[in-house]
């Protein structure tokens, strides 16, 4: 079982964030949601580790709670 990496781990994180925001410019809410869904599925396929993906789902759910 792989441990999910939750500490900063992206080279050029600010540039990635800018690219992500730019990809959404000009999209409707529905188009933006669809882009996010496609991106999630592409990255999940790249990760390929079901345990890590399950951990990511839990982490995402918990990070949205106050």
C-alpha cells in the first residue's frame, strides 16, 4: 500500500496553478466541472494505485471540512 503524499511535491507549483487557472478561463461552470472531472480521471489513471487513490478521496473530503 502506497502512502499518499500530502506535502508540497510539485516542481513549479505556482506555474502549475497558473496553468490550471488558465485552462478554465472562458469556460462555463459546466465546462469547467467537466474539465476537472476529466483531469481527475486522467491523473487517477496515471497514479494507478487504488490504495493511494482511496486515501486521496478521504483526504479531499476531510480537507473541505471546517
